[in-house]
C-alpha cells in the first residue's frame, strides 16, 4: 500500500455487533427453514417400487407383490390421521400381501396408549394373501405383552413372532416367517424357520436388519426390515446423521446383501427423536417378487 494511502477506519463496536446480528439472524432463518422443510417432508408419503429375486420361488408366486409398511411411531409426532392416510395409499396399491415390520408405538413406555389405536388402523389393510406383522423395539412395553395381547385380538393381522406360516397360491407355497425384536425381545430364527422345508422359498420379517448379521440362515430368500428410518436426516455427501445399526450405513435403506441372504430395509413412515425428515421422506414399499 502507498505510504500516503489512508488507512481504512476500524469498525466500531456498534457496526461489528450489527454485522454479527445480521449473520445470526441469517443462520437462525436458515435453521428455521430447514426445520420447517423437515416437518413438511415428514408428511409427504412416497411409494417406492422394486423387484427382488427370491431363490426357489415357484412359478405361482412369480410376480407376487408385497406391501411393506414399518415404523409407524404413532404418538406425539405421528397422528392417527397420518396413519389412516398411509393405510389408504397402501390399500390403493392392491398388493397380494402386506408385511408390517413393527414400531407401531412411538415409545415403549407408552405402548399401552399408542399401540392399540395404531393397530386398529393398520387392521384396515386388506390383501388376498393376508396381512402379517412382527413387533419392533418401541412395541416392547411390558416385555412385548401389550403387543401380543393387541395383535391376538386383531384377527385381520397375523403375528409371525418366532414362527412361520405357509401361504398358498395356484397350488404352490411361499413361507412367511418372522422374529421378535432384536433389542428388547427374544428373536429365535431357528424356531421361526423350523417348519420351513429345505429348498423352499421363504421371507423373514425382522424389525431390525442387524439380525441378518447375527443370525444368518441360508433358508431365508429375503429378509424384510425397517428400524433405521434411512437415517431420518440424510445429508448429501455426508450420509445419515443418525443410524441405529452396528453396521454403519449398510442397512440405511433399500436392498443390501447380508452374509446369508439379501435384506430389504424400508425407510418407514414415522419419526423418532425429532418430528422431521430431511432428504428421507416417509415411504411405503411395493416389492415385486421374481424367481431368482
């Protein structure tokens, strides 16, 4: 700088605080807009369709569709109106069967208040081959007794906790099996699959996808899971901000390869922790099974 050039005056304290204030207001506005969008996105149910190959799938089941709904979390963040809307959308897809993967309630300590009305709404799902369910970790109030009591008096929904049932179509069979929650229940894959014949086509319902790593079984043609919410808030270039899995982002969402069988993870419908979703809208999945 030339020696004769004037030195710029130092900013006064008042000007500095004014600038800082403008920056702060800008950051608060950006944060508020993000939260507002996250709350809006949490209300925008998407339908995601995908075809999945199933080993040993018979010709009679080739092309069968499975509606997957999970992580309802009815409670302070998710109203019954939202669940009714999800049920209406799901029924409109006309799948051949429904798989419900748990967390009907928002919080285990309030299962007795939250699970029964949610189950009453999902009982309105209808599919020709049936509606099947397993519990999630938020359904484990009183050790899962509330879930078992409610589902036992809901004949529209077949509970698959640690057991399997055959579904028949055109004289051929597909086995649907399920397990208890991994965190707070007593999942027993061996018990769930004990009736499943060798070389049969089988789907396994497990709320938590980590089960695929801890109890792999080659008899499972496809495991259906939820639990991770897709991270609930997903930052491009970074990934999910929160993921309740011991295996990182492997089971964030979509189709993943487990040690013994593929695992399809739905990002689910509701929210936990905070009532918003970012780059991870609530979803209902429609899977088409193909011989593979």
